[in-house]
C-alpha cells in the first residue's frame, strides 16, 4: 500500500486579478520505508508542496488536489481538524535554517518536552513530568547528542546549526512519525555536518523503517541517500523514477540539464570552457509561461509545448514531456 | 547578567552627570543673579550672600563651582524655593510620591489593558475585531489629554457624580505620612476607618489614572499588535505548528513570550511620554504631585524649583527605564549576553 498518494495537487495564490498556480498539478507517491528525493531549483515549489502536505501554509494559499490519500485514507474528504490530527500524528517536518525554527526564548529541554506525545506517557500526573524529561533526554540520545544535560539547559542561540538540526530531528521523532519531510535540512551547513545529518536520516530510515521525503536543490548529493527521486520545475512535475533511472538515463530535457550542470571531478574540462547550463533563469510567479513552463528555456521545445504535456509512464519511470529523450538511450 | 547590569548603571551615572551639567548651566541662563538662581535665597542680606558665595566656591573657576554644586546635590541640598522659602528637597519629597503613585498605577493599567487587547487584534488579524481595536486605538491616541480630563470631570464627577473631581483623598481622613504613597500609607495606618479611607483614595485615583493611561494604552495596543503579527510570521511558529501543537498552545507557550519581549523594550520609551501626560493631568485634577508643582513653579518663575524638579523627574524616568531594561534582559536570553560580531 502506498504511504502517500497525491494526484494533481495544485497550490493557488489568490491575487486581486487572477489566481497564480505556484504549484500546478503535481503527482507524488511514496511507499513505506522509501527515501524519496524531491529536487528542483529554488522557487520550483518544493517547499510549498511539503508545507501543503503538512498543512502549515498561510491562508493566502489555496490547496486543491484530485487525490490526496494517506495510507489508504482519502484526506480530501475529511474536515480540516481531522486531517490535521492524522497528519500531525504520522508526519513530521524539519526545515532549513534550524536555528530560526526553534523558539529563541525557550530552552531546548522545554521545547523537546512539549513535543513528547502525551499518549506515550503512563502513570499519574505527578509522574508525567519526570517521564517527559526522561523522554526528552532519550530523544536527544537517539539523534546522537550525548551531552544531554548541557543541551537541555541551553537556548537555541548557544548551539551550532548542526546541533539545532539534530534537536529539530529529535522533536520530529517524538511522535514516532511514519514519514519525515526534510526541507533542505543541510542548507547553509558545512559539509562534515551535512554528512552527519544525512547519515542520521539514513540510519533512522533503516532502523525504524521511517519514510523520508528529502527536499533539495542538489541532485548530485541527493542521489547518495535516496531510492527514488521526483524532479520539479517552476511548480510543475517533471520526472519521477528510481535514483538510477533519473541520474543515469533522464528522459526529460530539464533533468538532463540538471545532471549535466553538476561538475564532476573526474571529467576533463578544458580551461576557460563554458560549463553546461540552461539559458535564462526560472520564471517569476507573475510571468509564468503557458503550457510546459520549461518551454522558453528548453533546447528541444517545439510548437506543441505551449500545451501542458501528459505524463508518460515507462516502467514506473514517469516523465512529463512531449519529446522525451527516450530514444537517445538504447 | 552582571555585566549587563553594570553597563546599565554606568549609563545611568553618565546620564545623570549630563543632567546635572544641564541643570547647573540653567542657573546661568535664567535671568537674574546666578548664585541666587542656584540657591533660591532671594531675600538674603549681603553678609549671607557672601557666606553662600564662599560655600558654592564662586571665586574659583567654572569646574570648581560645578563640583561644589554636585557636593550640595549629593547632600540633598537643592536650595530653597523662591516662592515658598521651603527647601526644594522637602517640597520634592512631599510631592514626588503622589506622582510615582499616579504614574505607576497608570503604567500598569495601560500595560494590562493595552498589551492583551493588542494581542487579540493580532490573533484576529484582518477580521472585524482587529479593525475595531485599531479604530479605538487611533481615536484614543488622538484625543488631547487636557480636553479628555476636563470632559471626564464634567461627565463622571459633575453630571453622574460617580467619582470625586480633584485631590488625592477626602479631607475627612487623616493619614500619617510614612512612605508618601497614599495607598500604602493607608494600609500601614492603624486608623479605625482604614478601609473607608482606602476606598475613598481609590475613588480619587480612578479618573486621573484612566485619563493618564488612555494614550499609552493605545500605543501599547499597536505595539503589541505589530509585535505579535511579526512573531506569528516567524519560522519557529510554523515549526511549532508542524510539531502538532494546537493554536492556543502556540500562542501561550511561544508567541506571547516573544511578543511581550518586543513590547517591553518600548515601554521604557513610552514612560517619559506618560510622565508628561501625568503632569498635565495633575494640574487638571489638582493632584498634589510633582508635575503640578513644577508647572506652578514655571508660572511663578521659581528658577531654583525648576532646576531641582528637572533633576528629580528625569532621574525618576531614568530609574524606571533601567528597571524595564533589567526586566527585558531577564526575559530575553539573547540580550543577557555581551554582543560580539557574529
């Protein structure tokens, strides 16, 4: 059974003239225990999609989907409160800039304790306080923080970014979620710390069978840690498949460009030669092209591209393009 | 925290130094003899004046004169009032507690009304409640205080007769002067009519407090509203939502504390404003405070009193400022630590 199954999810920004589709009919499916990468440039709507799943978007955004199933339950049919109850029980999210995501005036310990699930506590109310403390310390141990005494008493600004992200992961683990959404968890972090955080996420996935949706703009890095990858561009679905399919045989011109644009140390590049890039930049929300939004930048674009392509499926490798690069590989 | 406190006190010290310089230079700038302006002895004989000139080291340079002025200040000698011929320090000690009482009660009322109402406005942002509160805040802030005071007397004490129109307490009650703060003195006294006196003093307090508190309360409303909106927009509130906390948990545990910290910073600034309003209100309600005394002294060209009142009032404002700064540091862990370049 699919853990999460989203079909044609759109996120609209209500403006005075006409609504802007910041995310336009995106599909996303995840199985239990899967690590899926969600890749795209900044501004491609990855974070919006994640926040829409968790339900923490502001009122100015309107979310709409043909299908939004969570472990077989149709969430679109439930009321907002019921949806929030199910989601907050089973889905946790960690954000970029972990330090900004912790309350600056409350100690780490207090913030951890309030994340602890009440249902996991047993005994009378005078015992619960102690149990909460213990649970908080256990959570810190789970994410590899050994000096829990110092950590519990400190304020967020006294810890490093990587430690704060570990604390955020500890809080996310408090409710024993089925799915952890990690929204660029290592942005603005040093590479040694990045490795630590990714290894921690990978071990959580292996030991606890927790599914992880890893959002990143760095395709190359994501391939080390994921089973499957979904690529987005400017709020549209581009391509989805296993990591090998995406990285080795991309069918979509955009994914091709994304793979090619990451420089590799073992490939000989002549001095002062141009690196492979797509011309132009990602369109702003006010000036979205019609049809396939990659159109103006796409090297293979033709007249047909002014209509949005239908998703084609090649052995569970989905691609949304009129002219996929399928024939290039034989 | 210790370093933070020491820093505040060094700031206090230097500000007071500047204030005494200003007040000292005022004695030169006011018309008339400088020595008489400084001491307030208008009817002194030439012999007495010679003694005074010796005391204030008139023969030495400006610096020497200033140092001897400071010496007198630290001994509590601010000269004599030119009109009542009483020592300024006695006058101030008699008058200041009434102002402290009025101003602090008004500040508390303004805080306890303004801040929660502002938070409500932010929580119901862009709804009817928010617009209503903003409108009230705008109107309340625009009403001139002297007009409001007179109107309050006209309606509530003359037409409706609910509250007395002037004074601090009815003349029937005889309360011994211990701390000077009327309400505390009443509680300390052993008069059999203690509770009647207390009620009467409270009834006297209500109208002036409301008049003084109105403008600061509306400012606090707007400050609290914008602080709360800012906090509700931060990442940690979004993260708390994703953590599964309910809206009220988020407001009470995270949003309120962070918003209050932002507001408290500005309360100190508003206190000077509040004292100005209190001075005008004291005149309207014949409140025996230092504000009405100071305004009276200005009318009567009592230069010595103006200098003394200036120092006392501004150091009072400054002390309150420091107390609020310390409260701010106690609430905000970020402010406690010395700032380095990050």
